[in-house]
């Protein structure tokens, strides 16, 4: 090891990560060490290996954090979440379009206030870390203040985050409306201010087709072409009435997805939330464009939107990530989100294996966001964002784990029963950023 030993830390625990997509069957796509060492140097993964072999090679000064009896996995990656909707999570009683008018727009209005934005961003990021989420693709509001506040708070914590200002120039209250031109120029200024600063990246964020004019979508596409390494982030085909509305607003488009395609918004680093009411041609086109789907099961159930078809997405080779979609989603926990993802798959006669579930929350979501060169698993040189999971965080889990005989059985039960209580520690670049037991 050619680094100073004081910058090296060792973490001893069971360790599990994905090296590629395990699909439903491929158990060789994960690496598991029952008693392993994760070696971190200067905030990056140095190596992983069996404890008995690695411990003997470590200089005496290296700190060994002993988490035996728990499980280290890569940090979870949430591919679609609205930080300004934190305060309106779990709002009763309506489907998408009414829910936006009744709850979302009035809540988002408050983000013209930079102090409110900063306070909410701070709470939101703490909540992500409490739940083991170390990176996310995040929507702000139409206000630039919302994005400045978010990035500033993420930067202070050293997080890898992607975010953007919402673009919305029609079909919304006056108080949340930008124009095609101001939306373009404000987004461009935010890109110049934040994109590529430390671990932060920018997402050009038209809210969804109904709230943008053709001119706004055209300028969004132009901005994306001018900044090819930024993200494009939006919603598509979530709700049946929304899909009908888009057909009325854009009569020349073949489909809802086609609206985005016509304005050059489908490409590498485009992420489209929901993708429920797509046809086969849409799925093919989305996959071939390099864009990704964000599967948001708790949101889709909560708003009664429909069931995402994971098998159909896989069969065209589309990139798929997992999203909480808070505040339509009902939990910040990616464990709870996996549990609902499993049930949504069951409703379609499909399944979601424990290893593939892990993949969906980690390396698969990293690939969906094109950040898998940096995070997503424990390959040498990647950023050391990881979690320590507690198999026994509730009496029921303790009892269930005693009855389990295989790793897969334990992992599946952890995904079905776990929540924020199962995340005992969250590390960011090798630094402890959340310690459940210190609170
Ligand atoms: N479609 C347009 N805006 C939103 C939003 O804020 N949440 C969800 N779930 N869908 C949307
Ligand atoms: Zn959303």
C-alpha cells in the first residue's frame, strides 16, 4: 500500500456488493464475504477481501472498525425524488393531477424563500443519510433559490448529488411560472455555477410535458445539446388522465414519450420517472436512446397510477433505477421501496430476486444515472459511500433471521421488513455521516 497509513481505514463485517446485473438467476454477479475487510484509502475503495488474509497485511496504525454481525453494502442511490415535497409526504386522497394542484403547487411556492429552502434541504439530506441513501437525482422547484440551497447543503456534506430547477411555463399557478427564456437562462446560470463542482451535477428539469410550452421544451433540448454531460430529468406516462391530456396538448406526437424525443430530450443521462403507460415502441426507443427509467413503486401505488412493468423494461435492455419519488412516494427508505417493488412485480406475475433487488438499489441505479464509474459497488478506486446494515433492528427481524438459513433468505427478509432502523451507519467517502446509535 503506497498511501500513508493514517489515511487508511479498515471495516470488518460481512460484505456484499454486485459486480454486474444478477438478473433473476445469476448468483455469480455478486461478491459476498462472510467475514470480510473493506479497505478505504483517502475516501476511496482500496480493496475488499477475507478478514483472515487481509488483517495480517495491515500496518498496526490502521484503524479497524469492527462491524461483525452486520452487513456492509454500497450506499443506496435514489434515482427520482423531490426534496421540496418533504413536508407534504402522505397527503390524503387524490390522483396525480388533483394532487399536484391541491398539495404540490402550494407547497412548492414556499421555495422562493432561500431560508425555507435551506432548512428543508438540510432536513431532507439528513433523512436520506438516515435511510442509507448516499446519492440521488433530485428535483428542486421553479425557483433558482431552491437549487442553490440544495447544492450548497449537499456540498457541505460532501455528497454526490444531481439536481435541477423545475421548468414550468404553463398549466400551473402564476406564482410558479417561469418563461421559456428565463427557464433557459436561469438553468444555464445554475449549470455554470454548480455542474462539476466537487461531486455535484446538474439536471435540466422540465417538470412534465403538460406544464411546458413547445418553446420551453425546444430551449430545454437546446440547453441539453449545449451541455451534453448534464442530465435531463422529467416525468412520463404516470397516470392515464395525464397521458390523455398530453395527447390533446401535443396532437402531432405519436406518444407521450415521443414529445420528449421530438425536442431532443431523450439521450444518455436522461431519466424519466414512472414509465408506466408506455407501449413497446416507446420502450424500445427509450432504451436505444440511452435514457433511463426510474421505477417508483410507493408513489405509483399511493397515487393509484399503475404498475411498472420491470420485465418489459429488462427485455428491451433499458436502464432502470429505483426511485422513492417523495412526496408522492410514501417513504425515504430504499428498503421499503424495494419491498413495494417486489409486490408490484408480483402483481404482474413477475418476481424480483434478492440479488437483483440489491442491484436495483445500488449498481443498477448508478448505471441508470451514469455515475457507476464513481459509486455503486466496491470496485477499486470508487468513492467509499457505504452502509452498515443491522439484520436485527426489530424484534420481528431478529426472530425471522434466526429462522433463515441462507444469505438470500436473510437478504430478502431484510428487504421486506427493513426500514431506517436497519441502517446502523452511513459512510460518505469513508467518513461516518450517520450513526443511528449515537442519536
Ligand atoms: N408529474 C409532474 N409533477 C409531478 C410530481 O411532482 N410528482 C409526481 N409523482 N408526478 C409528477
Ligand atoms: Zn416525481
